[in-house]
C-alpha cells in the first residue's frame, strides 16, 4: 500500500521509497468517537502531497480503510519509519487524510 507525505516528512525526496508502519490512535475531530480498527498498515512513501497538508501522511484508500473507518476522513496516527531493515527510533503523532484531499491513489 502507498502514501504521500507533507513537506515536513518529504525531506527533499529523501523519504521517497521508505516503508512506514501506521497505526490509528484516535479521532482527529469529534464526529466519529472511535474510528480506529485496531490494526496497523505498512505503506511505502511514493509522493509528496500537494497544497495544504502540513504534518500529514495522505494514505491510499485501501491503507486508510485498514486502520480506520473511512467515514472519519481524518484521524490521528503514530508511525514508525523502517530504514534498511531497522526500525527508526523516531515515532510521531500526526493526522492522516482520506477523501477529497487524498492524493495517493
């Protein structure tokens, strides 16, 4: 499965091709109380998301549906980046998007 990332994570293309494990940790807004499925997904970063998507990972529809209810549209997640068979120690909480703003196909 694939994803696009904001400028913050794109790092001039350095993250392109990296694999990240993404886990939903809760609702971004008060619409859906418990949008998370309890599962994680591994995604490969393949693009930079356009426009105003600061501090986000824009998941493909298939990837989003694995971790959260698609009706939520935007959820909070944590992610771990895998670098050359080692898990990066960096883990962050960010938002992921699905819907009209979604860029990754």
